[in-house]
C-alpha cells in the first residue's frame, strides 16, 4: 500500500496509518473487520484502504456478498 503523507481530501499532514477494528453497516446489517490496517485522517475522517484491507472487507461485508451472488459466470 502506498503511504500518503497528507490527506487527499483536506490536505491535513496528520493522515496516518492505523490498525484497529473497522465497524460498519450496510443496509442495516452490521459487520466488523478485526485488526484492519488502513490510513485515516483524524481531521476529516477520510480513509484509504489498500488491496489487502479491501480483500478483508469484501470477505465480511454484506455489500460484497450480495454483489457476488448476482454474478453471472
């Protein structure tokens, strides 16, 4: 993952790499990705997920499980 020095949204120099549980909700269905590494801006809340983080999110998010169910082979 490319490590950015400043936030692409607000320009803050406080954009940093974090590792923590990501708690989200999709269409009323909550999910958690444990110990996820990503970059986050404490000023505006912008988050940047690398390829590994996205794979982990896709494994548990109901948004991706529903999309995958509609795929046609």
